[in-house]
C-alpha cells in the first residue's frame, strides 16, 4: 500500500476527530479548555499528516 494514501486517510480521520470534539460542547459552559486543546491538537496533526501524504504522493 502506498504510504501517501495511508497518510491522507489518517489525516481525514484526525480531521473528523477534531470536528467531533469541536461540535461536542457541554450543556452549561460551552466548550471547555481541554476540549479546545484536544481539538486544536488533532487539527494540527491532521494538517501535518495530510501535508506529508500529499508530499509523499508527489
């Protein structure tokens, strides 16, 4: 299997996880600090995996 495609798929899963955490807000206080931290962390990881996958395919 081509590792570029694998990295693109991984980036998509991480992006989906970031979106899921971003949409999951608590009932009382909105998004909490840890939720924001994990969402941003997953977003950065998704960006890196996607960029690495694109560069690997080129």
